[in-house]
C-alpha cells in the first residue's frame, strides 16, 4: 500500500494549513493511499528520522516552505512534492526572477537590489534614480521572502521609495515595474506534473494585490491558450511538479508574477470545486509505480 505523509507549517496561527491536509486525506481515501498529517515543528523531527520513526512513507507532501525538512526526507529515500531545491528556489523571488529570465519568460521588468547586510549603508539617491528612471513610478518593491502579498509594496513617490529601501537594508529584495493593467487582479493557475488542473481569477477592490488573503475574491476563469502555456512554462522553469502560478494581465499578454511551490489548495477548491489533491496523488502514484 502506498503511504504518504502531509507536512504543514505548525508554527503559524490558524487552521487553514490543517484544512489543506484534510483535502489530501479526502482525495487519498478512495484511492487506497494511506495518509498521515504532521506539523513541521513535531518534536519527532528534531531527531534523525530513522530514530524517531519505525517506517517512513513513500511520498511526502509539503504544504510548507520547510526545505530543510524536505531535504532530510529525500536523504532517507522519500519522494517529496515539491523537491527541497524547488521549495527553496520558490521561497526566493530574486532566484525565481533569474529562473524566469533564463527560460525567457515574459515578466514585469525587474531590477534586483544589491545584496546588503544588517550593518550595510542604504542605497544612494543616485541608485534609486536609476531605478525610477528605468521602471517609472509607481513601482513595486518585493522582498525575496514572503507570502499572501505581505512583503509586496506599492511605491508611489521617490520619498516613499527612499523610506522603503532604508527599511529593507540587510534584506534581499527587488524592484519591479508596476503592471497597471493588472491592478487588483491576477490569475492563479494550479499546475501538476506539467498539466493545468485548475485556475481562478482573483480580483480585489481595495488593494493592488489580488491575493485572497488580502481581500481579493476569486472566480472561475477559462484560460487563454497563451495563459495556459505560460503557466506550464513557469512551473517548469523552477522545476515544480506541483505549482500555484500567479499570472498578471500585461498590456500585450500575460506575464509571470511568481510560482508558489507550496500553493494552498483550499481557495481553488472552494472556487472551482476541483480538489487539486487528486491530480497530485495521481502524479505520485504514476511516479512511484
Ligand atoms: N509588478 C506588479 N504589478 C502589479 N501588481 C503586482 C505586481 N507584482 C505583484 N502584484 C500583485 O501583488 C500580488 C502579490 O505578489 P506576489 O509576487 O504574488 O507575492 P506573494 O508571494 O506575496 O503572493 C500579486 O498576486 C498581484 O496581484
Ligand atoms: Mg502570489
């Protein structure tokens, strides 16, 4: 019998992470796949896996960005979804940008900020002028790490840019052209094993960010062929077998915003009725056959 574990982040408040796990369990039952759910901060993970557990599962689903834990499962021979290197890459918007550029994907024009340290001096006004002359204002500043739009900032003036950049000294971030056609709307595409399995359009009336957690609402959307192909290419560019791809509405076609390697599947389920866990489980069965 195929066994799979589901890992979610237990260090965060709320129950939505557990609810994702339940969606997998529900889809696994009729397939005869055994599932067990764990928090990443389960004390048993503090010791070597083979000391804490009699048997490890065939596959581990990560609804979490704990790449180090994923890597430990891989070292013990488990299939992880996504792989630890993919989780790590997708947790870094700077690294993702470089992967999209290597794959020649359309993205909003992006300038990567120089690496700095907590004790570094801030970027000069001259540097910021190069950025604003190139990208215009308003522009978007994104930290390398963050979810739910929490570390994505809409910057309207040079002074606001100055303040934000000063505040981000020591952190990795990037500057991005603001795609005004996409203000308050984007498309979330779930890709599993190189196939589009579900998609929704997200719209917000109160924020430039369309994230549902940020007040956006979701509806079913029929993708254009261009959007479909781009989402698959974006997932492929970062090596994700399970991906939540965010696409922006560009003036002349879709643009890749980001790929989530630990994409939540609850909102897409509520919106489309599609439990993405099913194709994920089918994929794992196929690979482990
Ligand atoms: N360059 C941009 N122009 C306009 N809107 C953007 C841009 N980048 C991101 N957004 C909006 O902000 C949201 C959050 O950005 P995203 O890169 O997906 O970060 P997060 O990982 O926090 O979801 C996107 O879903 C989109 O609605
Ligand atoms: Mg996003």
